[in-house]
C-alpha cells in the first residue's frame, strides 16, 4: 500500500528546507565581494549606466525587499537572466540545457553502482573470509581510493587509444544532430524515443566511459555497505530460525535477509546520487560533456550570480527529492518506519 500520509508529511518538510537553502544562498551572494551591476555593464561603463542597471535589478531596494522578491521569483523558478556566461538568456533556459547532461551521467553511474555493487556485497557476505570475499573487498577499496582525475584518463588511454573501441569525448558522434529530437535533453533517452538505433548506439558508446568512471566509486561504496549490512543481518535470530526450519541458504538470504539488509544501503544510494550530481564536474571536464557542475564552477569564476543562485537551488531541490525517494523506499522495505 502506498504511504500517502507519510509522503505528504515528507513533502511538507521539504518547504522549510528549500527556504533555508534559498536564504543561505541569498545571504552568501550578497556579502560576497563584487558588484553585479558593474559585472553586467563592464569595467569601462559610466557610473550613470551602472546606476541605471542597479535600479533595474532592484539592488537599491532595502535588503528585506530584495529578499522577498528573491523568494517570490524562486517559487516561480525564475532566477533572472545570466550576466556573463549566456548574456540576456534566462537562467531557467540555461539550466534546461545543462541539467539533463549531469542527470543522465549521474543516473547511469548510479545504475552501474547498484547493478554491480549490491550483488558483489551479497556475494562477499555469503562467502565471508574466502578468496571471493577478499578479492571483492580489495576491489572495493581500490574503487574508493582511485580519484576520477586519474581513473578517467587511464580508462581513455585503455579503451580509446589502446583498444580503440570507445570514443574519448562528447555525448554523441559529431555526424548526428539531436536538436530535432530533443525531448528530455538526455541523449540516450531521446534517441531511443525517436527510434533512431544508430544514434542510440552512438550515444550509449559515448556514455559508457563516463558512466564507468563515475560509477566505480559508487559501486565500491555500495558493495562495502551491502556486505557489512548483510553480515549483520545473517547473524540475527530470525535468520537462524529460518535455517533451522530447513530452508535453503539461498532462500533464507534472499527472502529474509536481503530486504532488511537493503535499508542502510538505500541511504548510501541516496547520498551517493546527490554526490554524483555535485561531483560530476571532473568527469564532465575529462570527457568534455559540460553539464550543470561545470556550469556552476564557471559561473562562480566569472561572478555570474543568477547562474550560481539557480544552480545551487536546483541542486538543493534535487537533493531533497532524492531524500524523499529514500524515505518512501524505507517505508516500503520496513512499514514500521511510517509510525
């Protein structure tokens, strides 16, 4: 049964969280050095022109008036226009172009981590202190320890230069144009919806290396947590009772242990997905697939405050939605959590 009341409570709790993040972003940007009006006008602009821009932006209003206007605009997903990066272009339009890139990368990376991390964690726990367990633990430790700025170029060297089987950069081959088939902004999904299998294969080939790079760390962390959680579960009394009733080891683990062991793993998956969204900057840079992470770094560098505000608040919204999904998954795995 779908926990409607539980979800409604969690949705209501998201409101003060988002307001708090918006307040924090507003405060930090207003105490940071630099004048947005001067950034827009340029250093050689006259003082009169700068003052006119300040008046147009409402920067001469009292701080509380600016804050109320800011919250009102944020509630409508209106973050203003870009000052520098895409001048005279709305931030919402810029985010619409870049957010799907990071979402697609994070989704495939997390999918890779889940599909391989959970089975490896279960296998490692069931085969505790065997060669399989030791190999899995060493592999997980290696995956956590290797940084992206090292593993990315290494995999490019192996799969693109030595083996020559995968492309090194971009989201799809340059011979294709995805502008006419754009639906979600995620190239693999858009090409699949369009039924163009050649473009779909090209998009998948371009996504394999970035997803592998960003997913290895997630897989390693998930497998370690799954092993630890499963080892704790298999020692519980109800597991021994199930085995004493004559149930096979596989049935006992999958029917009674797996679901309970997933609860802490779901937490890691949720946190990791948020981390992948924010930490995709290096991967986007290495593989030249600029997304929202790269956009945020560039906006901070050039002082494009509307882009910074919009990007940070979008990250906050995504984080809170991921936490909501984690809470709902909790309530499904263990209905007692709803109480």
